[in-house]
C-alpha cells in the first residue's frame, strides 16, 4: 500500500519583500513528497526533470523515503522553471515566468511496482498528464486528491474540468475557486465546484487558513499566526503533502479524519513558509512536527457551555 505523487519537480526563482533567490529547487511534487514523508514511508514519485537537475536533490528525496524510479531524467533537456514575485502582504503573487521545458512533451509512466497505490496525489501539473496517470492505474485508488492553479484554468480549462470530474478531493486557493466557479462567495463557489465532480473541496486562504467542504458540511482550520514568514512558495503543496500523508498513514477517509488531516497539512505549510524554498521541510524531527500540531490544537480549543 503506498502513496503515489505526481507533479512538477522544478527550479524556481523567488522574490519576496525579504529577499530574492536565483534558481533553487522547487516544484509541486518536491514539496508534496517532503511534507508527506513525515507521515508515510512509502511514497512513489512520477515526474520529469532535465539533466540540469542536481543529483543531490534526487538523493535527498530518496533519504526522505521517496522512491524516484518513476522520475524521468531527460538527457539534453531543461527542467521546468517558474519565477514568481510576492506582493507585500505575501498572500498574493505574480507569476513572472513559466518555462515548461521537459513538461512540454511529458509522457508519465506509472511503473508496475507503483500499481499498489491506495492514495493518489495529483500535484500541480498539466491536467492532461494528471488524467493520463489516473488512466494508467489498473485499480482505482481509495482516494484521489487533485491540486491545480490558475495557470491551467487560463490555458487548459476543458482538460482541467475533465480531470476535476475524476477526483475525490480538489484543493485550490480562494482566488482560483472564484475563477473556476465565477462566484465571489466561497460558499456559492464551493457548491458549484462540488457539482463538477469532487466529493470534497479544500479552499486554501493563505495566512487565513483553509476551508473543507462536502455537500452537507463545512470545516475551517486556521493558519498558525507566525512571527516571520519568508517565502510562501510551496505552502499549498506542503499542505497537500501533509494532508494526504496523514490520510495514507491513518487509512481513514471519513470527513472527521479529513478535519484532522487538514490540521496536519496546515502544520506542514507553516514550516514551509519559515524559510526560502524547501529548506525548512528537510530533516524536521517527529518532535518538531508534534509540537507544531499541538500549537494548532491550542490555538482553536475553547469551552463554551450554552444554557
Ligand atoms: P504553491 O506555492 O504551493 O502554489 O506551489 C509553488 C510551486 O509550484 C513552485 O515550486 C513551482 O515550481 C510550481 N509551479 C508553479 N507554476 C506551476 C505550474 N503552472 N504547473 C505546475 N507547477 C507549477
């Protein structure tokens, strides 16, 4: 039984009010896998990079229990590259560059040894490629979670709608929920999006937490108020990695357990933003993760007796 992760493995260049990086390692699948590795030790990766990608990072992923046999390294080609610049509030950003490079003709291959997958995390990637991965699985996983972004809504909406119809959980941010549904109210947006196919919708609201919807219920998880946020890149992916990693470990996909999973996801996102790139997600201890989750519990626990 395992967690299958797909998504970009990438180079990013990031600018925030606190600094600027040259090309550093990023990518949706990188953040997801690292965050999930604190909950499950059986992670299989499907992605693609060029031969400009550092071997040391592939080794690092392996040290975090990620099987990289499904990571294609294409000779003479360049890794996907994204550059983004954050506004002063750090909740919004502009994409400066998206160079698809190896993604342009990516043909994902789900290895035979990956077929036992019970949990599938479709990280941010070309929607058609996400669909191809679902199509290659001989048995439908217990849970399929999809993450995407406005970029794909802008250039591949029809493909994206087809992918959305195939999954159990969709995670997007508030601006993307509004763009996808054409509704300003997030409650109305959720209703419309749930009609597109998924049973659950998670709307991420950056420093304002995240909402989990299904047809009948809604749950809200806060984000941890942090003294210093350096770089929000990968927060959404770290959230997704913690969320599905926890579900894969506990093997319980009830709404109640998803509430817990959202807290674990939020905890991983809170680590991610404290340093640039993936730095903070590397080499955390179990004790650090547990203490962070406890901070979330303390943050929202209160007693009310209604008479
Ligand atoms: P997040 O901040 O969680 O939305 O994710 C940021 C990561 O997504 C970065 O490391 C980028 O490499 C990656 N990324 C940016 N644009 C795209 C895209 N269009 N498709 C897939 N991954 C992307």
